[in-house]
């Protein structure tokens, strides 16, 4: 199990993107970083 899902892998799961894929990719990567930081901070308590 990976804590980080690369955009290439997530993109394969999405059938059709309406709009600017770059914006969605950047949002996805930001979301993934925030989740990782939250998990890391929770584990370091």
C-alpha cells in the first residue's frame, strides 16, 4: 500500500476530464501532499 498515489495512476482511473487537466492534476497533487503531512504529523505525536 502506498500513501502517495501518482497522478499517472489516478489519471488512468478517471475516464473523462471536463476542463483543464493541469488544474485537476495540481489540485490532486496538493491534496496528496496535505494527506501525507497530516498522517506524518499524527504519527509523530
